[in-house]
C-alpha cells in the first residue's frame, strides 16, 4: 500500500472511533496518545489527523477517494468495523456509519458479513461456561494455577497480535476481559462486562485505543492484512509487533489478582501504578516467551477466532 492509503486507513479508523460521540475524555486522551506514538513510528503526522477528525475537517468521501486498491479499501473497512466493535457491539450511529463506508468504498456483501462476524465476537459474554480457565473454586483460588492461566492468556494474546487478520487483533480485548472476569470470580466476586470494562479503564487500558494501538502498529509495520507468507515473515519481526498484547494481558491478570485478593481495596492511583509496573515486567518477559508465542501463532486458526473467544 502507498503512504497515502495507509494514512487514509488510519484516518478512517479515527473517524470510526468518534462516530458515536460517546467516548469518555480519558479514552480520547488515550487515542491521542496512540496517534502521537504511531506517528513517531512511521513519520506520519497522525496527531494532525487526530485533530482533523475531532474538528470534522476530513470527510468519509475524501478518505475513500485516496483508497485506490481493492486490498486497501477492504482493510480500511475491516479496521473501521473492529474499532466500532472494540468497546462492545455497534451503536445505531456506528451501524449507519459503516453502511456509508461500504457504499463509499464500493464493497460487496462480503463486507457486511465481516461486520456480522465482528459483532458476534463483541457480543460474546464475559461469563462463559467453558472450563479453560484453570481456576479454583470461588474464594479459594490456587495462586500458582492463577499465575499459569495468566501466563497462558498472555502467550495466546501475544500470538494473536502476530496474526495478520483484523479479527485476530480484535479478539485480544474480549479475551483480556474474560481473564479479569475469571480471576474476580475465583475470589468470589460475581462481575459483569460493565465492571470489567471499568477495571480496564481504571488501570489505563482503553478498549478502542488499545485496538487502535495494536492494529496501527501492525498496519504501519506492513503485516496487517497480509495472508500466507505474511505470518511467517511477521513472526520474527519484532519491529512489526511491539509485544504489548503479551505485556498488557500479563499485567491485567496480575493486577486483577492483587486487586481481588485484597478485597478490592486498592485506590485508582494504586491500580494505575501497579499496572504500569507490571507492564514493564511483562515487556521484559516477552523476549523470554517469544518462542512460545511464535509457536502458538503457528497453531492458531484465524478462521476460528469466534470459537476461541467463546471457549476461553
């Protein structure tokens, strides 16, 4: 793809992020931070794009006109869909926006089918009956087993970050939410998706901004949207993937464990500080577990992402 197409894909993603007008100020700040970070990675002036979107200085029509290839139009649409679904199922405003995107980009019925697959992933409840969590009975968790399940979840999400398909990237967030849910449940807390989202937001993990960061780094690194050999090339290319999915999942699990084990008494600042510290620990461990992440990526079937999320 050309630099112009890459810029337009990111712009469309930002348009999608703000289309419903309901983003919390802390999420807006996170999206701005992501834009600034990604601009440093590729030389694009993404902070300006961020301001252009907020000030409505760019339009869907102008963005669509820059997307010349079939691949770039399809990828732009897929990223916009996943941005809309990152924080839950689509609102009416988001559905109307995506319908306009399909029309503007001249996409066929397969685009609507992709949107439905993303909606199916976003709609999976955090409370599933599957038994893959390896946690003990409520109130009496086995600390070592919890640590093992946290590490396994981090490896899985690190592997998903290496896959080129957009739905694989989107699956990371619901899997993180399920991990927090299971940890809280193991300490006797009956949670719902609203509580888990609040926990993630409190420690500093915005749902939309996290998807934008994950997908943006893959896009700018040339991996997102590739198939076949793109995966194998990406497995050894850490410039493509920052490994943040491994580190953030690892940190979310261990901070959740500390929080629920302590009776949910940690303050907001204590949670933020703890998360920041454990993310650094996770980043240092990512190199150690990179072979396991790469091996996991080779075994994943991107066509079964929904089953993966449902069964987690």
